[in-house]
C-alpha cells in the first residue's frame, strides 16, 4: 500500500524543507516543490514532511482518499 | 575548477554600524569558484556568495550542520554558538522540528493577525502620547515580537528585561569569553527549565505545554532538547524581527521615493516586506558553516569531504544572475525567492510569523506617521550576529 502526495503549487514557497527532509521523494524545481512520484511510501517520514511544510502546501492521502497528512 | 590552497581572506567583510553590504561580496560573486576565508576563531572555510551556490549548500543534505559540533568551526567569538536544533541534521532535526512546525504554519500564524494589529495600534498610541523623540526600538520594534512569542511559547512578558540580557549575549559574537558565554547559556537554560516545571504542574494552551506533552507522553525528545528548543524559540522568535523593524524603517527613510510609493499604494505592503528581506543584509557575517560529507563541486570549486562552507545570504540576495538591478530597492518588485529566511531544512521556522509581524508593524507605522524621521543619533548594535539599531530616536 502506498499513499499519494500532492503539492499545492500556489501555496508552495520553495523553502526547500520537503526536499531537505526527503530528497528521495521530493524535489525542488526553481520555484516549486513537487513529489518525484505521486505515490509515496507509508512512512512516518512522509507525514513529517507534510507537517513541516511552512506553507502547508503538501497533502498526503491514503488509498481511500482520506487525508492522513498534515496531521491535525 | 580551482582547488589550490590560497591564503584565506580575513572575514567578515561587513561593518556593524550600518546596513551596507561590503563591496567585497560583489567582487566575490564575479570571482570564479568559492573564496577562501578565515574568521577570528576556528578553521578556514569556503565562502559561497552567489545565489545558486547558496541554495545548493543550504538545500543539499550532503552538507551537514551536525558535523560542526565535532570541529573547530569558524566563528567570530571564542565561545561556540552552535548547539540545539540549528546544529542537527535529519532525521534528528526532523524529529524536533515537526514537534513545533505546526504552531508556525501560515494558517496558524494568520489567526494572530488581529492581535498583532491591535498591539501595533496600542503601542503607537503610547508612542504618540509620550511625544517625540521616542526610541523606536524600545517602544515599538522590541515589544511587538516579544509580546507575540511570549504568548505563543508561554513565557511571562514581564520577564523581558531578564531574557533580553541573556538573549543579547546568546547572539553576541566576540564581546564574551567562552566562559562568559557558557555561563550566560546556563542561566538562560535554568530560567527556561523553571518555566517548563511550572507548565508541567499547570498545563496551558501554548507551545511549551505541547512540547512537554510530546516529551512526557511520547518520549519524542529529551529534557535538555525540550529546554533548548524553548530557548531557541524565545531568542530567535524576537531578536531578528525586533532588529528588522528598525532596519526596514532606516532603509525606507533612505529611499523616500519608495516610502512614498508604499504609503500611496498600501496593497504593495506584503511584496515590499519581501523586497526588504531581500535587500537588507541583516547578518554582520555568514555563520553556521555547513560541512561537506563527500566531495561536492560548488560554483566551480571542488569542496572536499570534511571542509566547511559559509553561506553569505545577504550577498546571494544581491546576485545579478538572479535579480534584476539587485542593488536597487524596489517595493513593487515581482515576487522573488529571496534567501532572507534561509533555505532547506533549516529554513526559518518562524518565517510566517516574522512576515506577519513585519507587515503589521511597518504598515501601521507608515500609515500613522507620514512625517516619520530620525530625531537623534542612531546607536548600532556592536558585535552581534545581527546588525541593526540598538537605539533609534524618531520624530513624526
């Protein structure tokens, strides 16, 4: 099972936080971050990335389309 | 590619009395490769001055902050200013950062805007009642971020005179001996440890209480990490913003055309704050060297594994390869990804809060006092990591 990661390009402020925490999963193009693949592993680290984004631009959803990150 | 050892240049380049960016940075940006520099204490280092190089070093995990703890890291003072969350790499850094990140997101912080606005108006009323000349630092720039961070973290605001001394010393560069610096840090830690104990006995709705829950309920951080994180939030949470408010006012008074434009077009305010963040080189010096964990080429220089690199964000923010007319303040400049809040995993935790405070503080001041001016001699901070007025008498 995997989760899906989405980055809201309008909110993203290119802080580099996600690509810094998980460079194998997120990459920073010039002005925007994006997941390398929409599918991301079900790992604590992925939720950490969503929690840490200063712009709250990253959403993680599970197989049933339920939002699991950022955590409330 | 240049790898040859050359005699390091004496660093830092900037003077503490003023906000000028040393001409040496412009020369460095045109110089192929990285510069070799030496600070008063610690080993020599590479200095990155261009935007692309700065982003690479700050954003790439092959550069470590934690390694600085094992090294004679480049610094201005004898005392070591490293330790805490700024000296950690992922995954340790991520573990601590995620515990507090959610209190500082754009959405959480935006809820504070009415409170901050009210605070600015109240302080300006008091300033007006006291009459000119008034010290903008003591009566306005400092009380705003102090009140906000005290409320968020759970520190009594009336302790400001106490932690002001400690916080000043924590960010001082060379005025203290290593022993003095150490003693100061222990006093600040003891003060915070007492507050943590009080919060344990009587939990409240603040960041300190949520960190205590994470420690006592989830064992997600040690007691020392808890105390140091609170100290870091308190110090970083007010000193930089309190310094940038008068800095931004100084720069705007120096650019009357831009100030007039901002007053006439208040919708430019948010962009103007970003432009001021880009334009004002807050740091007297690059600090917090990053250590290469493998050989990495940066801007034409091969940085060998184990070598430190200092990143001059003030210089990167004036890189002509990135910004049109970089030396010109333009409050209407289209959005830029400046590095004023850093970049990568150590990107300023409180950036959204700082933005909000700067927007409200500058907006209210510009709106209230159309004839704002200096009304006495500015006294500059001396030997601090951040540059800015210590005393700034203004009239209106």
